[in-house]
């Protein structure tokens, strides 16, 4: 079984961010054409400009909380490649910290809309097209140790990531026999802009066997594996990439 993607088109949301960008690099190394999609279009463009043969790849503006924005980005992808993406990595995400008793409605809604709803609707939009063409595909979602274990001052974020784990399993069950595999990854603390200005290192690293943060590339390799045929018997899995959190 090969991890060479043979020119398949991969949509990476949050493609301008730490893990999304690292994933674009790994996927291109392994033979995919990538679409870096981000609400921050400039960072998506930067991702593509850093790839070998940038003209083979595409940066698109996409707000995963808006179905209209998702649809117009997928239209642009289909126009460029004459096919919808067959690989999807939902890497867009937001994290703001607050104790549950101080959390405002806007912060709660943002976590839920980007992390949970966005993951669902981006997947749904692509899956509809693949089913119409009876084409195979793979989806990988990013949950978090917050989703698996719950983290303090992140009740809303933890809930949104727990929801990503459940939707992964539910969709995986629906789609496996149709040739579309859905899996997810639970990263521990990864060195990206999302967590850099937070106190999370103090609460997570002491419970991490390796005693350090992970690098975006260390998560990207697992995401790419789950998108590849090498993981052909993995369906609805939630794989921890944590450096040994709470062992
Ligand atoms: N860094 C960590 O420690 C860590 C741990 C566990 C899970 N995660 C998850 O990994 C994923 C990637 O995070 P990261 O660490 O690379 O963070 P990051 O902040 O570097 O990247 C996230 C990207 O998502 C984009 N984004 C935010 N809202 C969006 C929207 N509405 N539409 C489209 N794009 C949007 C941002 O512009 C950014 O480029 C997220 O889902 C995050 O929750 C990260």
C-alpha cells in the first residue's frame, strides 16, 4: 500500500495555520495537489507560496462557519482541477480560554461554530459531491485531548472537540461501505500560534511523558497517514498524538 497520493486533490482547512500548513507540506511531498483554505486568505497564500511548484496548488478564502463561503471555495477548486477534492483535512480551529462561569455566549458560539459546525459542513459539502460521482475519498478531523479528557478553562472548546470525535464516528459508520473513510486525530499541546500566548503548557507538559510540546509536522504525518491508503482498515478512529499525555 502506498502513501503516494498520485495527484489527488486535498482540501486543507486552516491551511494558513500551524498544523494545516505542515500538513500541506507533507501531502505535497507525498504527491498530492493541495488547496490551502483559510479565513485568513493571506496566510493560505503564504502556505502555497512555500510549496514546491506552487502553480499546482491553490489558496482559497474560506470561512468554515458559512455554507455560502464553503460552496464558493469548492466551486473554485472544482473549476481549477475539474474534480472535487477527494481528501479533506479539517484543520480550521479556534481556542479562547475562560472558566465556564465567566464564558460569554459569543465565545461559546465561536468555538462551536468553527470547531464543530465547520468540520461538519465542510465534510458534508465534499461528501455530497463524492457520493454523486461514486468516488472514493478520505476525511480527517482534528479533535483534541480537550475533547477526550476535558481541559480546565476550556469547557466550550472541550465540548466542541468531543463533538468532533462523535461526528467522526457517526459519519465514518455511514460512509465506510461507500468508499469514504473518516477518522480523527487528538493532538496534545502543539507549538502553533493557537496556544502560544496561553498558559496551557504549564498544565499539559507536566502530564506529558515526553515533557515537551509537539511540532506541527509530528501531527501532520499522522493526518497524512489517515488520508492515505496505508490506513485503509482505519474507520472512525480517534488517534492520540500527544507525546504521552496522562500515561
Ligand atoms: N496547537 C495545539 O496545541 C492543538 C491541540 C489540539 C488540537 N488543535 C487543533 O488543531 C487544529 C489546527 O490548529 P493549529 O494549532 O494549527 O492553530 P492555528 O491557529 O495555527 O491554525 C488554525 C487556523 O484556522 C483558521 N481559522 C480559524 N477560524 C476559521 C474559520 N472560521 N474558517 C476558516 N479558517 C479558520 C485560522 O485562520 C488559522 O489559520 C485546530 O482545530 C485546533 O483546535 C491544536
